[in-house]
C-alpha cells in the first residue's frame, strides 16, 4: 500500500504525457513543499499524485447575424455552418461531453512525478532563495514592477490598470480589501513569522508589485479571471465527490453565475467520474491543511521570518496503479 498526497489541477494546456505541462511538474516547488510537509507531519508518503482535468476550449455557438445569413436555393434553409439561434447552455454542455467522450485522454491525466534527491534539494534552494528575496522586498518596502508579466496566458494582469496609473489601487469598483493574506486557508495559527504559500511564491516570482498588492496590501480584484474562477469551481466539485456526495450535489457546488460555464464544468465532473470511477476509493482525507517550518537547506535551521503553509487536496492510500487507472 502506498500513501500519496494528491494535487488537483485544471488546465487548458496540452496534457500529452511527456509534454511541456509534465516537464514543468518536475520543477514545481509544490512537490517539494508537500513532501516536506508530509514528513514533518509524520506521514510516510510514496509520492505526490497529480490529478489533472483539461478544460474544454469549445465556445458556445451563437446565431449568425441576420445580415450575414445565407440560404440554400433548393430548400430555403440556412447553410449548414450557419445558425438561426444561439446554442442553449444545455446543448453546449452536451457538446462538451461529446468532445470529452471522443478524446478522454486529452482531458484527464494522472501522474506521480519522480523527484530525485538532487531535484528535491534544488526545490528547497528555490523556495529558500525566493523567500529571501521576498524578505528584502518587505524590509525595504520596494516591490518593482515586471512589465513582462502584464500579459500572460492570453489575459492581462488584474492590476495592470493600477500599475499603469489609469485607476487608483483602492478603486472599489475594481478591487476589494481581503480580511487576511491567505483566504484559501481556514486554520491559520498566530505566529510572528510571515506565512508563505505556493500561490504567494508564484505571485512574487511573476511580479513583485503584484505580490505587494495582493499579499502585503491585501487588495484583490472584485471579479475573478475566468481561468481562476473555473479552476476554483471545478475544485469545489471534485472535493464534494471525494467527500462522498452525489454527482448532482457536487454540481450544486459549481459556480452558477454563468449557465454556459456551469454546463461546461458539469461536463468536466461527469467525464472525471466516468474516467476514474468511484471518487472516494482510497481517499483518506480531503482538504488537509498544514503549516511547517521553512528550513534553510544549507544549515538545516528554521527561518525566523517565514513559515510555509498550504492545503493538500486529498490523501490517497492504495495501489499506485489503482490511482493511475
């Protein structure tokens, strides 16, 4: 029997095994942090299992503008590639399911990335050096902007208008004030040391000014980007399924603001259950939070400035082959 820490991801990237997505996983500091957390918590784990769901890139079909419509001379019907009405959310959802059924491996992949000793050490160095740069930025209250990060993944940064001086950072129509640094964590204990998570480190590495707004000033965008909103929504659904809720109950946890998004995310859950079977099989815990010391890899001493925290999506116990399907 093997104990695995599970991490659930959603992505629009190519999930082909051996591709760019999986190569990046081998360098992901999250694996190293979770591994160390498990050790400090007394867990004898065999690896970090990644459960990845692909996000359908299909768009809802819209009615052809009246001025662009063309009809066949024989029957007077619209050409086959034109429409007289918008696709309904239900029709869109069924089309997403059909795409998933036609190519399930493009939408669902599981892996247990191998982390060698040298790679684990490099990960520890990456985390330590990142936090040292964060410490210096906080000490000097200097968080430089990184223009190369203003537009990534086909969308602009949430804070671009503020950085460019077009709007104030306290504009209530665009931004809100968060109650705490890490809203995703629930059981955070009091400590003088700054809490560091995978998300905050990734944010700082992408752009120190973005980190300042989000984690130092606690200014967050009012509207979540679709990719982040969708990822959080699907994550809630997967959590419900792992807790033993029915598919219908899990779908009730999805974001309901946009019916098209809801049907697409429902299709992702339906396909996930069909691909892997019983969601509760082998699951020993769900959404397990942790807080551990940040250790200097050169000296083995704990940092006096920072501590690490996070949330493990699930703990799995069983045969690795059973997890990998």
